[in-house]
C-alpha cells in the first residue's frame, strides 16, 4: 500500500458485511478498516445517497455486501454499480444467472 501512488490498487470482493457507509451504525469492521487505510468505496463515491441508491448486491435483500475499493494516484473513477440493475438474484430464478450475488463493476481512467 505504500507504493499505491505509483502502482494504484483496486481491491474487490464479497465481504459478507454491510458497510458503515450504508447502515449508519458504524458496526462494520471491514469498511472502517478500508477507509482508515485510505481506500475509497467506488459505489459510494458515485452514489452518495444511500436512501436513493442502496446498491444491493445480494438477491432478495437491500444489503450491499460486495465491494470494489481503490487507493492511489492515477485512477479517476467514472462509474460504479451493478452489472444488471434489475437483478433479483438466484431466489427469483433469474435464467442463466447462477449466483445470489449481483456482479458489480467500476470503470476507471488510468493516468
């Protein structure tokens, strides 16, 4: 992480916990740790109103537990969000989609 200003870091995955930026309770250890380390949450950078854009990523829930974080100079974030905004997850028997987690994406310009 010390070299992030010369080699930017993009880190993503299923954290299985709700971000403190979403629940407002400050209980999520992962998101606080990522912010403390200097990372930015791509989705909340673009969609800062959690009421208007909850950004759920798991079917049948309003929970956002999948994240893409970034750190370092040379990355300019342009877009962030779900791959398929109307996704309902495995529970709704979405044809051809085998997971209960929605795919997420972030689009950057690298300078």
